C-alpha cells in the first residue's frame, strides 16, 4: 500500500503470517505473499538513532503481554501517521506463531530509502517515533533471525467483590460514608450541614434583594403616586366640563346678543356646542330611566349573578371608552372643517357635522347608561347584608389580576394599563357619589358610618389590587420602577402643556358619561332643597342653588389646577436635576 504526502512517496508493507518454528508453513495455513523486491542485507551493527533494523529481545514472561500491546500500538501509530520520516518509510512485520502451549511473535523493522527531502517537522516526528520504538526494543536481544517470544496464557480475571471494591475505592460513590451511617446519623449530618434548602434554592445576591424591594416598596409607591396624580388630572377635566364649557357658551351667546350679528363660530366654539348638546341629551335620557326599577331587578339576583353583571358592565365600559375617544376626535375634526370651509362646501360640512354629532350622542348615552347600571350594581352590593360587596370586590379584583399579571406586557402597554386604572379609580369615585346620593334620598336611621366603612373598603381593595398587579407585572416583565417615574413625568408635561417629544402618550379621559351620571344623581337631591311655592319662586331658588354650585366648582377647579401645575413644575425640575446628576 502506497500513501503520498507532500509530494513524497511513503510506502508501508505489512506482512503477517503464521509460521512454525522450523520456518515452513504448516498445512491448512496460507502464507501471505512476500515482496519480490530484493532485500538489502541486514546490518549486524545497530545504531542508537534507530535507522537500522531492530530485533526484539526475549524478556521475562511477566511483561510479555504489555510489550506486545505496546509494539502493536507503535506499529499502528506508524501506519496512521502518514508522514515521511527522514525520507524513509518503515515496514513492520509481525509474525505470531500459535501453538497449543507457546506463542511466538516476530517483529521486523526494515528501512527503505525513498527519494525526498527532510524538513524540521519530519525530523521531530522521526525522533519521537524512534524513541518509542527504542522503548519497546530495549529489553529484547538483537539477532538477525526471528525471535520467538514465549509467554504464559492470560490469567483469569478475579471475581468482582462489591465490598472489596468499596474498600479499595472509597471515592467510587460521591459519599460512600452515607451507606455506613445509620438513619439517625444521616439526619443529624443533614441538620449540621448548613442550609436545608441548598439543593432546591440558589443563593441570592444583591440583584435579587433589589428585585424584592422593588416589588414590595418602590413599584407600589411610584404606581400609587402616578394614579393619584392622574386622578386629579381627570378631576380637573371633569370640573372643566362643568365650569369652563358653560362659561364659554355663555360668552358666545352674549357676544351674539351684543353685536346682533350672526357670526360664524370658530372650531373651539363649535366643539363646545357639540359637547353641550351631548351632555344635555345624555342627562335627559337618563332622567327617563327609573333607577328604582333597575335597582330592584339587580337586587333580586344572586351574589354570583351580581359578580357576572358587574364584570360585563366593566367590559362594556372599557369598550365605550375606546370608542368614545374616536367619536369625539371625529366630532372635533368635523367642527374644525365646518369652521374653515368655503361657502360652496358649507352644506356638505354641516351635514357631516350633524351626522357626527348624532353618533356622539348615541355613543355617550349608551356609555352613560352602562356607568349608571354599574353604579346601581355597586350600590346594591353595599346595601346588601350578605357580604355581597366583599364577594364582588374579591372576585372582580382577582379576576383583574389573573387577566393581566400572567401576560407578556411591554412598557407601552403598561403605560396604557396605568391610565386605565386611573380612569377606573375616578369612575369608582363617581359610583360612590351615586351611593351617597341614594342614601341621602332613601336611607333611614344612622347610615353615614356604614357608608364610610364601605367606601373605605372599596378604596383599600382597589389600592391593594393595583399595587399587587403592577408589582408582579414589573417583576415578570423586568420593568424597573423608574418607568413609573417616566410615566409621571410625561403626565406632568401634559399638565404644563410642555410636550417637546411627540412620542409622549397623553392621558385621554372623556368626562361626558360620568358627568351625565353625576348630574342625573344629584338632580333629585337638589330638588329636595327647593321650597314649595309658585313656579317663579322655585325657579329663583334653582338659579340660586345653581349659581352657588357653579361658584364652588369654579373655586375648586382653580385650586386643583394651580396645585397640579405647581407640583408638575416641581417634579419636572426634580427629574431634570436627577438626570444631570446621573449623567
């Protein structure tokens, strides 16, 4: 067999056969053909470098097997190396003579010259291979003839004794001493070994500690601070609807009467008129609804049905919020188009504005009815004496946790979720105001303390549920508490009308539906304050009570917006100083 490597020819001849001691082949055995090439005469004098042939010397029988395996290993290593060593190739001939009692092994290392150069790497390989061959041949007698190596048969393997193995190899198992311990000793060893949960719980670090503190303290505090600030923003928008919008409408009417000219209103005035129409028609529609009838229908249901009704109404509330935002934006767009259109397109723009106004009226009347039904359901649970309120709060709030916590939430979605919680907190306040009004009209006996504790229970449950929900949302989605500070900064910039970044998200709250519910609820309360008498006398007191209410709401609105702007300015400056300090 010839193998070529790096342009040099490397030839190995392996001749193996079974010959008797006399040198003639026995019957039934096939002698492999020998090479016909003329062999060079062997040199009797062997050099230390291994360039000549080497014959093995007979060694004691105790080492025959190890030397045989070592020789075979070196022979195969020489075959597999496929390198040219000093421009020569080595032929290993192993002849093993088998007999019933004696085994003969013959090794013959012969060298042939092959044309080729000699490199540094080849020299290193040659030296290594010659050293290994010398280690095998060191105990053999050099002779020009084949050497018969006789050795005894392999010794029989000893039987495997498990106890003996364990004694000789104490580290065979990880802890062999466990097998020798009694249950009591093993138990006491586990007691004194250290942490009993080390196999199932990893050791914590500073990052784990920070995550625990974030979930327990930082996220709930920053989230509740954001919700409270957002609640007052919603309150300011609600008060603006009841104070600023009527004032703007009265100013527009006064301007029209003063100039006695039909001036075309601008986009803001048209938007105010559109919202006023929606508010008026919404309150009128709710006035035609019999609250007592709806109350008794809902009260006749079981606790589980109350929970189902409340959750269905809450889902419709969120759907109406999303749809109402789009409807109001379309209405404002139509008002702007109508205020800037030419005389040729005024008819089409006016029809479009009327159509959008009708859609807005329908959408917000439906939303007002949903909120009113939800307020009646909460009032039913508060008045009931079978712990219906607690069952409603527990089932509703933990259903909210289940639907939000175990979902993958991005930072943007978390921002939207916080704003939904802000609006929900404001709606709950409107519902409790409805319950207070119903107690003023219909309750008998001492009811104020009971109402106070029920309202406190509702608010505490909402605060705890929001804290738990946002803590685990931030934990599972790896959102840091600083995100809530960023949300609060965006809200403060919205209060200050400072929005340099167009990517900031505003808190969108439409107070039309809650205002319809509150006005519908407070109207019977004001009616009880009016004195009996002629119509003009009652009308006079209506004007008086309305003026006083308006003045109180205007003062309250002014205080709220001034406080919000002051706190917003302080917080934005604080965030700027913090960022500069960090940078």
